[in-house]
C-alpha cells in the first residue's frame, strides 16, 4: 500500500479488491486497518446454512463481521443478515437487552431479583410440582438455536434427573417431517451428501424452498454453478409462489397449494415409464407400501403399476402444472450421466403429508441413482443454526436420546443411563407428545411448569393465541435476550448471553458441527443458558436426592456428549474441541477418528472403493485438514459396501442395508379451501427477517427494509375483490382474524395468500391450524396450507 | 470519522446483465469495478451509513437482480 493513500482511498481500494475477488475477478483481497481489531472465528446464527464468520472485536464490543475465506461453507461470503450480526447484540427498535432476572408480581408487573432468588424459585416450584403431580407435570421447550451443550444439559436434567420425556423444542415445528422422511427411507436421519455437491450438480430440483431469500449463501453456489455451465445446468423450482428463486429457474412448476404429492408421483411415473431408472442402484433399494415398518414389500413392476394413476396427463388438472412441464422436469432430473441435487425446506416439512413428501423426493433420487455420487443428493435444508446438532443428533425431542437413540428402546436407555451415571429406572420409558401436544397439556393443566429457552412460542405456535393464555396461567420460565411475546406471559424471565457472549457447538444441514467461541462478555447480569441449566439442575438434583449433571463447563459437557455418539451413525467422537476450533467450517460426522486433520465424512453410505470409482479419489483437502469422500462409519463398523443404507431403525424396518422407496398415495392437506373459506393461507419468512424478528427487528436496516407484516395477493384475486395495493385487507381463518396491508404481486398464486410471521404486532399464527389431524406423521404442524377468507377491511 | 464505503457483488438474472449495468451507472455513489464470472463488482460510497444502506436497498429490490451481496462494509461506521 502506498503511504500516500488516504484512509478513504485505502478503504475504497479494499472494498474494490474484495468485491472483485468475490465477483470472480483475479484480485487478492486486502483488508483495511485490521490490526486494530481482534478477529475470532465463529458461525452466523441466522439460518441453518452455518456460514463461517470472522468477528472483529474492539474495546470489548463486536464491531465488524466478515466471511471466512477458509470456510468450505461460504468461502468468505455473507448475506445481508450475516453482515448485520453485530447489531443484533446491542438492541434497537425500542428494545434493549434483558440484563436482570425478573419475576412477575401479583399485579402483573415484573420485579428485578437476584440470580439466587430466581434460581431458587424455579427449582422449588419445579420440585414441588414433581413431588405433588409427578415428573410429567414439568416440561422443557428448547430451540434449534441452543448450543448442543445447552440442549444436552437440559435433556439430561429433564430425562435423566427429573425422569420426564417432556422435552421438546422448536425444531419440531420445522424439521420433524424431514427426520421422518430420512428414517422411513434410509433408517437413519440426516442427508447422505454435503454442500459440496452443489458445486458439482447438473440439475437442481428445489421444492418448497425460497433459497434465494432464505438460504442466500447456498443459493449463491447454485448461481455459481449455473453461471459456469448455463446450458448443462438446469434449475427446476416447484413452488406455488413465484418467488425470486422461481424467477431464476429454467422451469417453474407452479402447482396449486397442497397438490405436490401428485406432482412428485407423476415425476416418478415418467422416470419409470421412460426407463430413466438406474437399475444398478436399485440393487441397494427395495420398494415398500406407505410409511412405517409394517407395509408390504413391492418390486419395480408393482411400483410401476402403483404409479399408473399418476401420469402427468392425469395429474395436470389437480396440480395445475402442464403435463409437458412435468415430463421435462422428470427428464432433467433423471438425465443419465448427469448429477442432481434436491433441496427443500418448510414447503415440504410443515405439511400434513410432510413425511410422505420427504419420502417422495428421496424416491426420485433412489430410482435414478442420483445419490452417493458427485453432485448428487437429496438434501433437506435446515432453518436454524443448531436444529440438527442440538435437537436431531443430541435427542432434544420427547422420543429421542442422544446419538440418534430412541427413548422407547430399552438397550438405548441402558447405554445412556450408563454414560449419565444414573440408574436406568430413573429415565422415562415412553415419549409423551410432540411440541403442540405439550402446549395442549399445558392448557389442560397437566403440565404445571415449563421452561422455554431461546424461542418465542407465543408468536410461533400455530393458533398461538390459545397457548399464550396457557403460558400465562402456568409457571412459565423464559430465558431469552430481548423481551418478546413469550416473555410477556412469563412468570420468571432469565436474561441470557447470546452468540459470541458464550461458547458452544452448533450443527447444521450437512452433518456439520462448528464451534462458537466466547469473544465478549454478556451485558449486565445476563448469563449463558448452559450456566442457567446447570444451576437449576444442581438445586433440583439436591432436592430430589439425585446426582446432578456431573459437569461444570461446556467443554466437559461436549466431551461427555461425544461419548454418547461414539460408535453410532452420528459419530462425533472425532470432533474434539481442538479440531472444531482449528478448522473453518468444522467437522462432518460420522467422524470416528480423532486424527487432527480428519474432518469427517463428506458422503455417507458409500465405501472407500466406491468413492474411488465415482470421485476418482477418496479424500478432499480443505485449507486445513481433509474430509473423506466415503462414509467412515461404514468403514469403522465394517459394514459391507459398495453402497449400504444402514436401515436399522424400527421405523424403517427390514431389510437391513437397503433404502426403502415408499409407494405413498397422493393426498392433499388437512384443511383445504371450501365455500366459506375459499383461499389457502401460506405463511413463511422474508429475506430481511428471521423467524419472529426478535433479533432482526433490532437491526435498523433490516427493520426499515421490511417494517411490518403484509399480505401477498395475486393481481387476479385483488382485481376480483376490488383490492388496491397498500389497502387494508382482513384475513379470517376458522381460528382468528387479522388486518394487513395488501401487496398485490405475481409472487402469490390466484387462490392463495401469503403472510410473513416476523411481526410481533401482527400475529399471523393466531390464524394457522393446530388440529392434531393437520400435523405430519412426525407431529409437525402445518403452516403452509390452511383455509381462510379475504375481504376488504 | 464517518467513512461509509462498501464493496458488493450484484448478480443479475439470466440475460439481464446489460440492464443491471445501466441501472447501476445511474446511481449516485456507485462505481462498477468489473464484471466477473460471479457477478458485477461495485463499490458504494455515500455521506452517511443511512444513504449507503438506502442505495443497497434499492439495488436489492430490482427485479433484474437475483442476488445482492455486501462483501465489505467499512467497520468504523457500525454503531
Ligand atoms: S446465509 Fe444464513 S448463515 Fe449465511 S450469512 Fe446469511 S443468514 Fe447467516
């Protein structure tokens, strides 16, 4: 750098160099005045992608964030939300961080109390209820944003010390159907491939996901691939909305809301009818009717027969998608010698038939052999930064135990009780109920005390109004960073440390675990959730005369959790703290090896020999360390290859080692439009905000970009109803009503309206459906399809 | 000292590169630095952070843009 360069010129030169580098122009990035800042490696906590970030600290405050160029997740890039991470820490939009424990008084006001007082009150109340009404009178409701250590400590406290299976979390609302889909198909949860497959795919099949807005950094990899090979690479988007992702696509399959099961069966029908099948790969699969382990086995001919009612011509009138487009999509998906990745999120998961829909996507990959090869995978995207690590892998739901174990399985209980150091009889033997059911039991009074941690169910539960009242009546403890709709109804509020104010591990979409270090102190008296759980656990254990958690630090908890995963399919034994800290982008399980350079398995279910055949090599090097392109669990357990889907879960049933292609009858969602409620209400996120806006509404830019909820209405419907842009519109479902301003846009399909759920003053979830019959087979509620009417207000 | 300067990559929708470039040229405070395989590299400069953010907002909302990515945001100005 020339000494004559002014500060302004220097910064401009830096900005130019970095922009040019990321635009694909050959310039080396230089960073301005970074010596003034201390940078630490962390992970963005705004979506399930898990971009690796470098966090700049000055005078004990976070003042800068940049992408980590060494990370195989985001290669130094970040989206708008990622760049605004520092601002989530310091309040805004009329709200300040919670800094003192608060207890609600008789008159409804909150009084500041000491930590001792708050912790004693919580422990006393929980123990009183346990003694009077039994362990199932208390509950934990956690989050896909808890660190794994926090989630593990809470799981051990509730299932191990207290002995209740009332452990649920918000991932039930977003990922449960995906888990059901993987278990029913592969017998084990989570995907076979990795983000790296996006860089090698020739066809992207994106269904029920608006990646351009919700997973922008992963969508960048889609764009990069398409830009590099515009003719070879095809992007198919199946979505009832005409989202920016759909606008980018080569082919948009705009099916009528609720009819995608027909579309997916029709694609399978074309693939089989036109013999686009990979017969070699079918050796590792078998066909089975419906879900679960009891259905009959089938063969290819019988599956073909089953699909004959789903020809594109037959489903055209149901789905609203032209037969020729379905044929084209199927032919692009199944192109021989080319690779395909499927990606989806809540559009499939938050549905009455969510598990079946997940299975149908897996079916397409299994029959075409687009799995276990470069650029091929059936990759369910997650919405939260630790839904996979803290909940799915760690076992943070009622029916699970750490390491993909099942609570109802005696042997699994015995294994965990031994690691935990409790008598096995202390553990519950049966699951209680999924998240919404837990809040129903709270409403009924069966659950008397609940601890809600790092999540905002008063805004996010379906038919939320009903449960706000239940929370207000019960003894409700809420740990969070800002006041929100849930702290409003709390009995006790505990101020939490967040993100880089505490340490912990988080696990994302592609079996990846990353470490977040503590870089700054939390404000006021705010404390890490791990500390809160540990302190309450000590008190409860003492009062019940039981052994406490047995660990003091997050690192000790992580090391105990690693033991729980050792030898299982979710083997994190090799994910030592040392490795997690050193490698940008972390470790991918299965990783049985503690060898420092070994960062785990990039691909699952395939042997070393098979990897050599399809990749031409067996490992892939990153800037530090390497991943194997084969499944280290197969090698460790000496399972026979070349392809082996473990197939050992009871949900999956026999035969072992084979994946199951599920013949599922197409059906629509539980609550479809009728005469009184002629529209479909669809809800979701927007690019600027994340979930209930607790954090993103604190960031000025994001707040200004999207200040309040609105309703997307198609031009055709607006015309028919005489609605103008910006005019107030009343949306009414059988559960409630709301007035929102109209955005007339071709994003919405005629017959469907879309409302985002980030706005705490306009609670669209007061209208969404909570009837258990509307939940997926995995207990996940339906936020995408319920009936409503639309009127001028 | 306020130095609101940012580097960004603007990714046009397929076949919309020309349109995006001409729109960018009309924006005050925006300089196109080059067009690479992954998008158009630009530098944004403004008097205040608010102005800088409002330019970003504008670009992000264009229909001919599929992705707008800040890759550098000057740190001194983050409050
Ligand atoms: S894509 Fe997700 S993880 Fe990455 S920077 Fe954006 S919000 Fe953060």
